[in-house]
């Protein structure tokens, strides 16, 4: 069974992270599968919207620690991760996320690139980059201050505070909250409603709303450079050693 499931229902393509036993922690292969899914949807004129989902009770716990350490030993953030981030920016199809449970690190920052996001009441969003001796990624250091203001951005990105579903809605991270038993139905209906709208008009409206993406791409690269440097730092090494030791206890 693939760790990323791709399915099509009419004009909607769904990408579902499917590694619940590891809390949908993203491996390099999963990043590549998500990237290919986005590219395939963009190349298909019959697709009017894309959906990203996790599993019941878990959206995404961030990066798979083993793959992440392997990337760090290679001296960088990892090409599969960068490819996925750039594919999110290059994506031209409306992107809808359904978040149930924890959305940690990239699990939260990928939501920033979605056009519409729906959370369940038990969704929790957190970006503990600094706690690991690292810096924010996915252009979150640019997008979150624009979305929430500097103080809330500092709380989320520097302090690593956990945001509940309700707080995520209040700060604009998600659009709405759906009950557990209706979350995926609401996500699907939302995507279908978007896909049913005049396709070219939606594309143009989305492009106008998002504006010039060059600053987003530049920030992704700036963050990645600092991220790679921080991966080799004493602070990051100590934080990862503590994390791994905790996992074994």
C-alpha cells in the first residue's frame, strides 16, 4: 500500500497521506509522490480542484526523522522537500485541505499554500522549528506575518505555540471547522463546488488573489539555506539527540 494515495472523483483529485502508523511523518518518497500528484493534476484539464487529506486523527506529524537526518548528513534540507514546496507555489489548481488531528511542522506550513482549509475540532497546529534548533520553512516566515501579524507569527513560528482548531480559524489559518463525522464530506463538497465554477475565471481570480509569487520562492530558498546551516549546528544536534532519546524511553 502506498504511503500517498491518489484518487479521482469527477473533477476532483485527492492526495491522501497514508502512513498513519507513523503519524503521516513525511519521507522523501512521500514528498516526491505529493509533488507528482500536484504536477499531474495541473497537467489534466479535467481536474478543477485538488484535495489534501491525512488519516482519521492525524494529518501530518512533520518530517520523518530518519529521512530528515539523512538529508542533514547530506548537507541540506533535501531535494524532495524543496521540490514539493516549489510545486505548491507553482500549483495553478485550487487546493483544499482537510485537517483532522495534529498538523506539525510541514503539516502546518503546507496549509499556508492551500486556497481553502477545513479543520476538525481536534485539529492542532504547531511549528516547533526553533525548539529543534532550526528556522521556519515553506516561506512561513513571510506568509504567517502577513496572515496574522508579527506578534502572532512570533508566537507560532518562534515560540512554537500550539494553535487549536478554533484559534486557527480565528487567525485565518483555516476557513472553517467541520464536525468529525462530516469533515471529509464537507471537504469533498467544497472542492466539488469550486471545480464546478467557470474554470478559467477561477484560475484568473486565484492568480490575482495570490499575486506575484517570486517573493514566496525567494523566501523558500532563503529559509532553506538557513535551515541547512542550522541542521549542522550544535543546538540542532543536541535537540535531535534529545528528541531521539525521548522516543526510545
